[in-house]
């Protein structure tokens, strides 16, 4: 009887220790094992065994993490107040460093992204923020990646999503864009007038040398006017045109 009770007790203890002994590390995880408080090694995905009460495993997700950085208010170098939000993509490359070197690598990366976004915006002008966003994205990615590298974090992409401007600045930019469009329209119109005047000058030069060309142009104009819906048409006829139909004086 005592033997049976002993076996039951042993089996119960084994069953109780199984959850603390057997660990399942998924494919997207890394198991960082500490033995008596000291870092031992990192276990790869699969079924892993540790020593109960001596070993402790900390699982770290190694997938790409998408972090949304909320709108940050900053003043650009040309003294314009803007609100900008961004998104950061990063992943854990060295699980040991992510566990040992920083208390919470997600929170730390989030804080670094916030402060870096405000700092970079303060060093940039509004036109650069609007027209060269890709350049700013690369700058943000480089700075954040350098600061999080000691934690085993790799920042792959940083994207500025929305840029909110004050209403007064939006109205000023709209007026500036409208003035720019009007300026371009006037330039195009002036260039067209200049080219037309050149062509007219060339045509007048040709017609002045050939009186017959002037008469043909005159007749062509009459043909165009005759197609209009008019009941009576009064058109001056130059006397020079009649000279072609009058008999020439014999010398």
C-alpha cells in the first residue's frame, strides 16, 4: 500500500513539474534561457526542456513589429507649427540583447521614435517636409536604428504618414499655388502672342513682296465671311485688285 502511495506521489510530482520542464518555442520565437539568474543560451524553435526551478525561459517574438507613432507637434526650422504622425517597422535580431540590455524594448523603441521624430522635424523646413518626405524617412530610419542597435533591434522602415498644417498656413499655401498657376498661364499666353507676332511679321513680309498673294488672301477672307448667316454683306474692295481685270495701257 505504501508503495502504491509513493508511486502516486511521484507521478503527481512529475505531472506538476512537466509544465515547468517542457517548453514549446514557436517558429517565430526565440527562447532565452537563464540558469540561476545568468544567461545560458537561446533555444531555437521546437520542443525544449529546461531544469525546473533552476532554469527560466523568456520567449521573444522575432517577427516584424508595426508601431504607430501618434501625432507629434513640432516647430520646423522656418517657424511653422505642424503635427506629424509616423509608423515604424522593426524586429528583434538578437534576442539576448533585447532581454538583457533593456527592460522593455518595445516601449524603449517607441520613446526613441517619438523624440527622434520631433528632433528631425525641428531641423527641417516645411518645404522639405512636404516635398522631400522620402529623404526624411531615410534619416529617421538611420537615427532610430543606430540608437536601438545596442538592444538587438533592427529598424527597417520609418514612414511619415500625415502632415497637419494650421488653417492659416493652408490658406496661404493655396493662395501661393493659385498665384503660381496664374503666373504660368500669363507666361504661356505671352509666349503664344510673341510667336504669333513673329509669324504675322513673316507673313506680312511675304505678302508685301507678292501682290498676287495679297489678292488671294483677300478673296479667301471673302469666302470665309460669305459662309456666315448674313443677309447683306458690304465689303470694301481695294482698287488695286481691279487693276488685274482692267486692260493694260499699250506703250
